[in-house]
């Protein structure tokens, strides 16, 4: 992850979900969706429980840009799919390895 402050990471790490709003093709924000988030070191991961069928996930793949919000903390982000495949989906968000192949994303800004 690049440019996340220690305070940002602590705030995000203390919560279980964030509001994610991918950008539309015209640059406006789509409505936000609450999504599970996991912090692993200085990396942040979100996942779609519906995998690639998730509406927000498909929209995030179109522009790879959006915004996350946790309470008063709001940041513009870039969505990236992890370089290494992840194991099969789980019913609980226990870490980034719970996302199925292609069903997770990391965020940066």
C-alpha cells in the first residue's frame, strides 16, 4: 500500500467494513456499498461475497477508481486485483485469503 498514514491504517484496521463507491465512466461516484475490509500489515483488502457477480465489484473493475469511507475518514482509492491468486471463498472475512480467485481487491491512492 502506498501513502496510507499510520492513523489511516489504524482507523481502518479497527473496523470490519467500509463504504465503497466506484467511479462511473463520467467520473461521478456510484452509490456506496458497505464492504468487509481486512488489513494485513500495510495492505488493505476488500472482497465481494458474490465474487465477480457483485455489482460494486464489476463497476470497480471498469475504472479501477473510487472512494472509500469509514466514518469521517474518506479517501479516493485505486482498486487493484491481487497479483497472486487467492484460495476459495469462505463464509467469514478472516483475512485476504478468504476471497476467491479474482473476488478480492486491494486499495491504494
